[in-house]
C-alpha cells in the first residue's frame, strides 16, 4: 500500500478547482441563454455551443477530475 493521500492544501485546492469548473459551466450556460434572448450579439449556433460546452463543464468535468484524484482503490 502506498501513501498517495493529498495534503490538506492539495485537497482544498482540488475542491476549489472542481467547484470553479461547475460555476464556470453555469456561467457558460447562462451566456448561451443570453445569446438566444439577444442580450449578446452572437449567432444562434454560438449559443448552442456555449450551452453544450457549459453542460459538459458543469456535469462531466468535475466527475472526471474527482475520479482522477480519488484515493480509493477502485476507480
């Protein structure tokens, strides 16, 4: 058994990064909605791209990061 447990500072930084990714994803989704409400002068396809990338960044990326940094034996 090897000791790969992160220090308190590393764990805090990882937690902050995961939450920052979630917040950035929500901001991207809101920006995509703003495109459809004509608050941002971008084409509709850009709104769809922002929404899709925001969904990936909100739901998929934090899960992948937490699995990558997991200290459990099964991954």
